[in-house]
C-alpha cells in the first residue's frame, strides 16, 4: 500500500501542506512580531516627544525663574545699598567728629564705631558680590581672580560676632 500512487500522492500533498503551513505560520508570526514592534516604537516615540516637550517647557520656566531671581536680586541689592551707605556715612562722620571735635570718644566707642564701619563695608561688599553674581549668571560680565587678606577677613568676622558672643556669655576664640 505504501508503493501505490494514491499513497505517494497523499504523502506528497501532506508534506507540501506541512511545509506550506510551517511557512505560512512563520510568516504570520513574523508579521505579528513586526506589528508589535511598530506599536512599541510608536509608543516610545510619543513618550520621547512628550518628554522633549516637557523639557522645553521646564527649560523655559527655569529661564523665567532665573530672570525673575536676577531682577529681584538686583532690586534688593540697590534697595539695601542706600540705607547701608547712610549708615557708613554716619559712622565716618561720628569717627571724624570724635577724633577732631571737642569731645573725644572712648576706646570702646571708637572700637564699636570701627566694627560698625567694617561690618557695613563687608555688607556692602557682599551686596556688590550678589550684583556681580547676577551679572555673571546673565552673561554680562567676566570673573577675575583677586587676592585678599585672609587674616583681616577672619579678624573682621571675629569682631562682628564678638558682641553677640559676649551677650550670650560665650567666649569667642
């Protein structure tokens, strides 16, 4: 029976059917996988586009916030500078009158006036540095290295905090 034409034809058709079915099943599997990958690529592309849009929005918000901060710092620095200049001016007048006038200042008063003057000058320097920093952030200036007297700075800081330490009963070293 296996040598009959009918069996051989059926066997050939079965083998061809298996080959064709396997081929068709593989092609449809590849097409399903292709559709799945295309869907994943489209979703990821949308996510990336949304992230890009969010990044642009966040960058714009950061730029607006930075401009607002710079404007605030510039305005506050100018507002602080006026009364500070008045304080420094009066401290200088008091020192000059105390040294040249009829009344002489005690050494404690002279030292206190010196602390007021140095603290005011330090505060004015800080305000100027804030303005310089806002200019640097805005890209309107360049930064130059400058030498300074570290011992004087530390002495000035010690003078600023000495009175506060004394009032609290602390010894500042």
